[in-house]
């Protein structure tokens, strides 16, 4: 029941020479596609690694910014919920805005 495994070269040699001549370019194309696919997979793995590192760095930076904001709030004795008030506009600026809207 157990048949011996034939490798690819034995199968190709067993085919007629005319058929093997026609398959030769096709096999070469498949080899090239396989190499390109392997390079692309390696590229995707490296890209994922670098993007993970970048997102990790951004998380650390965001954490540091939050700490700095908290410390600044304490220094200026400002509640964290308060938002800065907008500066009042002068009459001239208000008139210019009204003119631009029209």
C-alpha cells in the first residue's frame, strides 16, 4: 500500500521532453513568485514590528504629557476640569467678523 514518494525532478524527467520544455518557464515563474511572496511576508513582519514600537513610544509620550499637565495644574493652582476662557474680542474684530459673514 505504501508507495514511495517521488520528488519533483523524477516526475518532470518522466514526462515527455516536449511537455517538460513547456513546463520549464512555468516552474521558473512559480519560483520567482514564491521568492517575491517570501520577501513580502518578511517586509510585513518588519513593518508590524516597527509600527508596534512606534505606538508603544506614543503611549509613553502621552503618559508623560498627562503627568506634566497634572503638575502644571498644581503649579498654577487650577482645577483640572476648568477650561481656559476665550479672550474677549475687540469691537473692531467683531465688526470684521460680521462683514466676512455677509
